[in-house]
């Protein structure tokens, strides 16, 4: 702090203030972290913006455990939306997750409060630091989330303890070994590379040439279920931001990429240009649009709660509930029914959601009028297997020794 004592001049304070704003948007308004970034991070240098994101994400990842710690050190329970509680949460995230020294945590967090709350936060944090507080091996899930996920909860929570590694999908799977050497990466199946997190993507070899794109291993599996296109026609429904469109084009399909968001399709168009792949890109509402001719394959990467992405988006643990799940499950069922009528005889429909909610996955298959086309074990990475019904269910607790993966549900059918 300067001689004049101006809180605005405390080094590192802008990043903490931005993190506090982002947390407020998630916990009080039910927004995503990404929705809050533009306003909260405006004007910050890249290093401060990255720190703010990390503080907010780790606070949400371990929120239940931080709250338990705070409650253990206060005479009266602070309201969930009390500012001192949220500031204490981000203080604990910095100390216990980002290895910030306690004195630096105090210096950069207390200016976010004033008066009595400042003394309260200082006292609680000091007491916890003296106690030598430690976090459990895995974050504790919110009670409602653990109840929804049932017996899977323990394994999933273990997979949420750390942010995910960086996964890439190659434009040419035949060059997997070559690119693994170039980038010092591991590979869990042809066309996939895994690097440690924190890599500067734009600076990696092959980015400018479009040799690969960023895509979690689990997110790459739905398009793989459609196989080689042999120049047949495929529809990528709800296509933006476009990773699966790129896959289908690389697999030899003539792809139509449809999404309601013209803004999000801009990123898809940029990636098509970067990779040299081709697709017809259409901005339209799937419930109003009609194709000129049927498709040989359709991939529905349906709008969903995205709870399967909790490793990278821990806000989903705290803003998704029964209402959002039910609303999106209704949309998903309507999309499957509508798209089923756009298939050629013998055509294939693959349905996928990056959700861990059964209503959005297993609950969708009962009313599909098409013929099941079970997913086979040989189509999947080693360590994953289809269910007895021929569906694929992944979650962050799977493949722990290899770095885990996002949660997805995938099912496949044929027409006739």
C-alpha cells in the first residue's frame, strides 16, 4: 500500500476485486463464470485476468469445504450471501489452492471489505491459518449434487480435485505418433493428444497450420461414433463452437453445421479457415429450419446443463438444479424427435450431452423411435466401455491415472 494508504494502489487488488465480482455473478445471480468475465476483467492485464479466473474457479471448486472451515471459526454462522463469507472463501482459495502466502492473502483481500467485516475476516482467516487447515483429498460436493449423482459421487468428486489437462484432436489421426513427439504429448487413442494444463495454445506448433484443435477426449467421442463419411451428408446440430464439425469434416463427411447463435458460429468459421476443412455453416433455429434433403448421419450435441464439464467450469456445481435440468431435458427430447425425421433410410443418429444428469442422458433414450445401434468397446479408448444397453457414459472420475475426462452421455441409433 502507498504512503497515503489508498486501497486502489494495493498491488494485486484489481484481480481479487474481479474474482469477487465473478463469484457474485455465479452465486447470487446464477450466471456462468464466462458470462461475468467481460465486465469483471475489463481493463486488466492478462496476468491479472488469469489470476482472477483461477481464484474464482478454485473458490467454486472447493466452496463447500471453504464454507465448512469458515463456519468452524465463527461464533455465528455468516449468511451465504454475506460479503465477508465470500471474501473469506477467496482468501482460502488463494492460500490453500494457489499457494499464496497468508500475509499476501490478507494484504490483497481485506481492502475488499471495510470496518467491522474487515476485522472479522482477518480474525477468522488468522485462526484458520494458525490451525494449519488442510483440505480433503477431493472437494466435497454440494448436498443436492451428491444426491443427484448417487453412488457415482465419490469417484466424480475425486476427478474434480484439479483442473483438467489440455486435450487436442488432430486433423489427421494417422500422424498421432508424429505429433506426440513434436509436442511431448501422450495419446489415449488415434487422433488424440494430451498435454499438461497451462500450455499457451496459440504458441504450440501446429496451431497456425490448423493441424489440431482443442477438445476434451470425451467431447471427441460422439463424432467418432459416426465413423468415416465417404463424402456422404452429415448434419451437426447445435454445432457451435464447432469441434465436432471439424471432426466430421476431417472424417470425410460433407457437413452442414447448424446453430442458432450466429455469434458463436463465427468461431467455427475461423477454425474451419485455420484447419482448411470445409462445412456449410447455417445460423438458424433447429425448431423452425427444414433441410432441403435428408442426411446420412446426424449428430445432436444438444444444449444441456454441462455438469459434465465441472472440472473446467466448477460454477455448474452451484447454479444447476432441477428446474434447469427439466427444461433442458424437454428441449433435448424435442430435438431428437425432430432430427429423427431428417435421416435417410439406414442413416445414423448420434445423441450426446456433456451432462452427468440421468434425465439428460439415459432418460432420453426410452422414447426414441429409431433402431438402437449399440456402441462397441473397440470404438472407445482403453479403459472405457459401453453400458449393457450400448450407450456410453463418462465422468470425471474415469481414467484417473491418465488425467481424467469430462462427463458425457452418448447414444446411437439407425433409421430402419
